[in-house]
C-alpha cells in the first residue's frame, strides 16, 4: 500500500470525513496538523500547487486534493487501486 499523507486542521469537518473514509478502508496515514505545526502550511501549499484549504491528501506521489475528491475517487471505484498500486 502506498503511503498516505493528509494535511489537516482541528475543527475541520472535511478533515474528519476524509480521515473517517481512510480509516474505514483500513488505511494508515500520516497526519500533519497545520495549526499545531504552522511550518507545515507552506509545505502543504507548495505540494498542493497553491491550494490553501484543508484537507490536502496525498497518496504516494499523487495529489488527490481534498475530501470531495477523495470521496469521488471512492465512488468511482478508483481509490482502492490508487492505494494498492
């Protein structure tokens, strides 16, 4: 399984929903809380090609995007192959 990284902030409902889906699938992920560690925010923005909202989700070298994109991949049946590839 590819490594999964997710940039989050507390009180973010979309972050909670994205992590819930990943946990439901049994995916272990590394979480970067940009409020607790503000130095991670510029890193996130650079990796996410200028996007500043959370969550920002990365599977291996692939930038998935946010919660909506993660759920769209799952509905389309493309998330499991991306995780496994």
